[in-house]
């Protein structure tokens, strides 16, 4: 040790204490509040969407039940009439009564076809087949798929 060296009298450097994460800075509190509000809003919107579309889920379950019944008893006319009644009840729930209730025949088919893609559109034989007691000459598989698609994808007015 050199007595002439003033640096020799210095003590070793001490490291400062590490900066902790708590308490949070105001910006982090703001970000945390925004995240909580966003998650709450997302949950609210998802629940509202879920409840708003409950009628669709019930109708699809009923359509599946009708299809299972048809496969067991093969009554074409009853099955077609039941599909039409189901579609009418779904439409009455989703649209104003004045828009839907009085439609029948071609006007009803065109109303349904507005929400169906071109390859699933109901044909003109659907107009009369739903009101016959005899076995209609109509592709019931196509009608079932069209009804299923319409229930899932129609744009509700209410």
C-alpha cells in the first residue's frame, strides 16, 4: 500500500438496492384497469350473444329431432310440414310478425331463399309440397340442409 495514494483509503463500492416491482407506477395501474374493463366487456358481449342466439340452438336441436323421427318412420309429408312449421316459428322469433306471419307459398320460399346460398335455394316444388298430404317429390335431404343453414345463418331483424 502506497501512503501517497489517496485512492487506497476508499472503501469498496456498494451496489444499490434493486428496484422492486411494487408499488406499481400509475401507468401500470391504468393499464391494469383497462385490461379488467376490456375483459369484463368481452364477457358481457359474449354472454349477450349466447343468450340472443339461444332460439337458434333450440331450433337446431328440434330440427335434429325431427330428422331422427323422419328416419324412423319415413313420413315425407309430415316431415316437410314440420320443417316448414319450425322455420316459420324461427322466423317469427327473429323478424317482426307483420313481415313473416302472412307469407306463404312463393313469397315464403323467396323470403327463406334470401338467406340461403345459391346452391341451397329451395325450389318452386317446395311451395306446394309443404301443404300436401301425399308424399311429395322433393329432395328432403336438400330441404333439411337448407333449413339447417337458414336457422344458423339468417340475419335476425330484432
